[in-house]
């Protein structure tokens, strides 16, 4: 069976009991970075064979499928958060489903869910955009289409591009659009910035630099709900 296992974004206490149980029972753990995953497992005194997965490598996928067909227990993890959600894993799950293999998706850590719950914007329905494409034209198109639904929008961004992206959001959505930026969620230096797109851009632009993983929530409603 293939187990999709969510792992902590940064705080090890966020691991679930079910995730630990699966990792202890797994015959092999497939991961993005064997060094990072080995550190995680070692923290819980778990020692398992690790395999690095590459979705764009057919031989890697074939090997993983052969392991599953041999009735082995395979745990699929990412460097942090839930595999296949803006992280590799989608092709592995799709291939396993297509070949009639059992797949179990364990709920757990997700920066998307953490941002949706902590931003203060309506989250009964929201649009997750992941990482925006590099092309400014495609960025504008995606943001314009998403904003038309007037639902909370959540996206990931690199600390090196966040100020530029906020500038684009000012142009597309308006500088007064309510926003909440979460940096290094669950980690030691977690930080939240609330305000408008323009205010948050100005705050970050005034800094010598921005570090850490960023999750940005936006409320493009014409009449923002409280």
C-alpha cells in the first residue's frame, strides 16, 4: 500500500500519531531529500530504508510501482507538509491509482490549511494557487481569473520574489486588498503580517532582506466579510 504521509512544516510536535505508526511500519520511505527525511525519522528513533523520488524519472516511478506490487508498505513524504500539494507526489499517486494499487492519504500538516485558518478571511471556500508561474503575463491572467470568484486566495511565494509579487498584486487586485502573510509557519521565527497588499509590500521592501517560506492569503471580495 502507498501511504501519503504529511510531515511537520518545522515544528516536530506537529507530527501525528498515525503518521508515526505508518513510518514505523513502512518497508521503505520515498522522499524529496534523504538527508532531511533521515533527520526527521531519527528524531523519533525510526530507521528505515530511504529512496529519493523523482516524478520526472520514469525509472524511479517504475521502481516504486514494483515495490508496491510486491505487497510492500511504502510511505511517501515531502520535506515538509503534505505530499502532492505544491510538492512532488501527484504523478506517483495517479500512477498507483491507475494500476489499481491501494492508496491511503493521511491528514496532517499543511501550510495551506494553516494559512486558511490563521488569516482571518472567510475560508468556507477558498482558491489555492500554489506557486505562481514565472511569466508575468500568466501571473496576471491567473490572478485576474481567481479574483473574479471573490473568494479568499492563498498562494506560496519565494522570499526572494515576494516584494515583486506584492507589487504585481497591487496592480492586479489593488493596493487596498486585505492580505495576511505568514512567514516560517510553525517554526521558531514564525511571523504574521496583516494589513493591505500595499502596506505589507512596503513593510517587506523596507527590510534588508526577506527569509523563510512564505504563504500569502488575500481577500479580493468587493465587500470584504468581517
